[in-house]
C-alpha cells in the first residue's frame, strides 16, 4: 500500500520510527498498523528491541493522532 493511500484513508495516523517507541516502559498512546489494526494498547509495554524489530519487519507501526471534536453549534 502506498504511503499516500494510507494517509488518505487514515489522515490521523503518523508513521513511527523505532526511536519513537520506548522499551520496557508503558506506552502513552496505542500503536496501530497502517490499516488501523491495533498492535499495542496505551499502557502496554514493548519489552525489548527484538519485539520492536519484529513489529517493524512485519507491520508499519503508526500512532493515532486524536481528531478534534467537531464544532456542533
């Protein structure tokens, strides 16, 4: 899937780098695949570099950016 397609389908996703994911610490935000499928929930722990490397080899980890609530007046 091309990056443009992913961004068009899920404009609130930001692709992560390995350095964005803390090891052996609770995540402050969920990690999802490019299609929005959950990989890790907020509060989960990525225990070590081997798990993080596996995630990058087999998935495209992203962070969900919350959309602002619509202004309903």
